[in-house]
């Protein structure tokens, strides 16, 4: 018998209880897609846009002020509703999502389909020590949840993908006086779920359990109680299994944006991402928007690198209806190893990280390779995108300026309602929205010609971003003609 506290069983496992997940939030009156201000390509406007959002971590609404600069048209006003399932649809759907499929409602619950313990055996290597349910297919999880090179670190956490599921595992390495174990005991405790968006709630529990397994091997009763409390009731699909990964189309992001955008991560994840890559995030933004296959290499620990995968995916969010429905989904694979090679061979677009240097040689598996802060590509057609231009530096300057304004308001005014995560996500979403809004308007006009004025109005460089725009029009199937004089040609 496992002792539990007087609280509800759900709260015993969760680091942060979803206190407001059952409160419905009324939809804003038609402002998701309507621009707050509009400017012609030749007449840019200075405006201030207020964007409201809520995080499942915090509950109360967050307001981020995003000013438009001289080189940018007025930005669309995007409002994000509250946390959890209480996210209204742009068309006014309520919390129960009438007309929304049972499959989508089920995906949002983020239920646990498996819990497991992985150990390192000096004779057999990584192996599944224990799991529930006992018949679950965990082939390869023993390597995904204990990254290559982990023997050199004390602890880590890892996000990964296993078929149609996402996993989170916590790893720990404890010195022991045992010749059989060669002086070290290494284990990981993890879970699988149909979605990764709420796995963070159980990280504290998993960290405690992996320490418990190191100190008291074979005592699984807390994990058994956890699984009984949280196990998933899978939707009917003939064989009772999920047949596809959770998809996050544009309409789904509109409908359930904040649970998707908040992995959720420790405070400062986005700011660390910006500081780590600096202006290079503008290069990553272009590759993400073009749905390229992006692979990040780093030695252990790999947890912080999994957050970089998430941040890269956040660069490509678009909230305009109909945009991106025909392009490959930018899937977060998180941590991968050589056992994933076969799966990656069929992927058209993904972001992943690895600790195995051998992947650098397998150039057919990726388009963009990131080693530390070095972003490179072996594809000649993508080489121009590696070079920062004046518009890139200006966008990064504006992002840095807004971050400084936010930090100043937090320090001087004690403003605790705004954070860098929201500012970062909304900055790139509004940038993407402005680009696709302009491209759609030009493509739908009598003269679908994209001029230098249009390009500048989108915050891009008519010359430096020419190849980026050509690729963007092709990838998204936008019927517009780009006519910008090339100064290198007579």
C-alpha cells in the first residue's frame, strides 16, 4: 500500500496543479485574425499593440506590449485566452469544442500511456528494468531515456519521441561501492504520453523517483500508484492505439495555442536561447519557417538542448487561418540517437538534438546542422540564408530593445504580469503573420507582383532576403511573382 497525502491524488504527482483548467474564458470578439492597423507598402505606421495571454504555469493573464518600429507596419493584435482546455476557438467554440473531434479533445488531456525504469547494466548495457503496462512496446526507449555520454554527468532530463508518443525521462548517476556495478549506478525514470505539452508537470516526481530507484532499487510501488492514477483511456481506434502523432495545424494552434507553446520550461528558457545564439536566431527563424530539417548537436547534459528544440519550433508559429496547411509540419523530435535513423529518413521537416557526433556525417538526414553556436548547411541553395543582412540585424535589435524594456519594467515597476517567453513567441508570430498577410494580399490582387516596397514592409531585405522569399513562395505554394532588381546584374 502506498501512502498518499490528504490532497487529491492528481496533485500528488503534479509539480504545478492546473488550478484554472476548468474555467471557461469568453472568446475575444473577432480579434484573432483582424489587424489592428493597416499600412500600405509605401506608408509604414508606428503603432502599439497590446497582446494578452495566459500561461498554464501562472494562471492570471499576461500583457505584453509590442511596439512597431519605423520599418514595420502596424502589427496585428493577437489575443491569447486562458490555460488548459478553456481555450476558445476563433469561431467562438466553447470549452467543450462543439463540432471538434473527440480525438482533439482527448489529445489535450495529456494522459500517461506508460511509466518505466531504465538501468545501465555493466554486461548488457542500457535495458528496461521495469514498466507499466507490462505489454507496452518500449523498444529503443532504453537508449532515448539515457543519452549517449551520460556516464560523465550526475543528472539530466530528456524529452524524446517514441512512435506516436512523446516521452520525458529523468536520469541520475550515483557512485556506489560495488565492483559489479563498476563504482556507478545509473538509472532513468520516465513516462510516455500522446502529447509533450504538459509532461513538465511530472518532472519533479520523476526526479524524486529516479533518486529513490538509485537508493532503493526494485521498489516500484510509487510508480505503480502513479500509473494507476494517471493512466490513459485511449480513444476508440479499432486496436485501441493512437495511429498518428498529435498534429498541431494552424487552426489547432489558434484553438489551443498556449498549452502548445508552453512546454512548459523553467523561467528564462527563451532568454537563454536568445543569449546563446544572439543574432543567429534570425538565421534559425528562416530555416524553421521554411520547414527545414534542423539537427542540433551537443554533448550531455541534453535537457537544455531539448529546450532549444522547442524554442526553434516556436520561431515558426503562424496564427493566420489557411497558412501552412499544405506544408510539412515542423515536428519536435527532441533527443534522437542512431536508433532513429530509419524514422528520420522519411521525415520532411523536424527539429531534433543529439549527443552522437556520427550524425554530422549523415548529411542525407538533415538540412541544417548546429554545433554549439555554429549554424551550417551543406546545401548550396541554403548557403545565402546563413548570412545576416541589415533587416535581420534590425529585427534582432528591436527584439533586444523590447526585452530590455520588459526587464526594466519588471525591475523598476515590479511588473510580474509579463515575461520574456510571451514576448519572444509573440514577436516572431506577429513577424510571420505580417509576412504571410502581405504575401496573401499580393497573391490575391490583380497584379500579383511582389515589389521591393512590399518586401521592406514585411521587415525583410529586398536583396539579402531574395533567396529566402523565393523559397518561401515555393514551399507555401503562394502564387506571387518576385521582381526585385539584382544590383549585381546590368
